[in-house]
């Protein structure tokens, strides 16, 4: 069954060219939303996704290219979206840098990249989006990680950046209510990193400690994002784990 609940709504999704971000884009678009899809280096994937979705509904998807570490450009992303579609109903902070940073070898640039993409950019995008979201009773969905609560070994900076994003979710819910709801989805194992950093042994260990004995799919996260945007008018300040039960058996 295809829902049309988001017809006429405009949603900005960061890091949307592929993997989880693209699944979020597809599901929200299928429900009728117009989308501003942010990407940085995945030029080809972003344009392919835009063509795919615009073929289904003409001129429903705009692309914005930006390095989210360039904080002064973040308000411009929101402005471009509002100018194109006339409003902004939801912001999904999905973009994220993810790589190991073992203690003793952490650099300032690791900090800047991880905290910048996972925490600082969501804050400044949310701040820029807030007046627009308030005027339409909109919402924000942040994509955190189950490791915000239980840090991932050797991923010190990523884990604390996501912990910060979880805190930001609750803080913004307080600041922006009652007009704007702010929630998060905390994925467990969904799509292995593309850099090969999780070898087969590690993958099998993660799966064996996951109650449903398999990894999830990007659309599992997209379904939760859709729920929080379209089906959860009395939910704010919450973080929903979508992790096959991994967080109760870590
Ligand atoms: N995959 C999982 O199993 C899993 C598990 C737990 C949590 N999560 C969370 O779920 C979300 C999506 O996961 P994913 O695996 O699909 O993410 P991903 O592929 O690792 O990253 C998503 C996108 O973030 C963008 N990005 C990173 N740094 C950026 C920067 N400085 N400026 C602009 N864009 C930047 C990249 O865009 P470009 O490619 O265009 O450069 C990238 O495609 C993330 O927040 C992640 O932390 C995922």
C-alpha cells in the first residue's frame, strides 16, 4: 500500500545520495514529499537518484551539493530549499563521517570531521531550519547510532559525536516545542562500511550478537523516519533504536 500522507510537504535530507540516505529519500518521496537531497562527493549517485525520482514525479527533487564542514554555508542549504519549494516541513540529519579513531592516534582533523558532520552541522542546519519548521508545525529527525549509548571500541570520536547528536535531539525538542517535534532514529547494523573496515569475522560477531541474527536494510531506517515524520504527532524528544535487538545484547 502506498501512503500519500506527505503530499505537498517538503523535506531536506542530508547525505542522501546512497545507502541509508537514499532509502530515506525513496520512502519519503513515495509518500508524496518533495525533496531537497543534499550530497557532497557522491555526484553520480545523487544525479541518478534525482533522475529516478523526478521520472516518477516531475520536478519533485532538487539536489544541493555541500561540504557540511563548511558551517557558514549551512543556512544557504535551507534557504535554497525554501526558495525552491516555498516551505520546509522536515529536516533529516543523516550525513555522517565514520571511521576508527583509536585513543593515542586521534587528530584534530578527525575531531573536526566527525564532530562537524555528525553534530555541528545538524545543530546549525536545525537552527537555520527552525523558523521555517515552526511556521508549518514541522519536525526534525536525526540519525544517531546505538553506539551513542554504548561506545563502539576504537571509534571514540564517532561515538561521542553521536552521543552529542542524541543530546542535541532532546535539547532541540525542548527548545522548539510545541511547534516543532524533534526525534531520532538510532540504527544498529544496517549497511557495512564501504571501506572494508569490518572484516568477515567482525561481521559474523555483530550478527551473532543481534537478536534477529541478521543485519537490517536501509529501508528499515527509512520506515522509522517516515513514522516519525508522518505518523507520530504526539512523539518528541525520543530516540528509536532500529537494530534487530542488538542494543539489548551488546
Ligand atoms: N550503515 C549502518 O549500518 C549504520 C549504523 C549505525 C548508524 N548509522 C547512521 O545512519 C546514517 C546513514 O548511514 P550510512 O551508512 O548510509 O552513512 P554513510 O554512507 O557512511 O554516509 C552518508 C553520507 O554522509 C555524507 N557525508 C559525510 N561527511 C560529509 C561532509 N563533511 N559533508 C557532506 N556530507 C558528508 C556522505 O555524502 P557523499 O557520499 O555525497 O560525500 C555520505 O554518503 C549515518 O548517520 C550513520 O552514522 C548507520
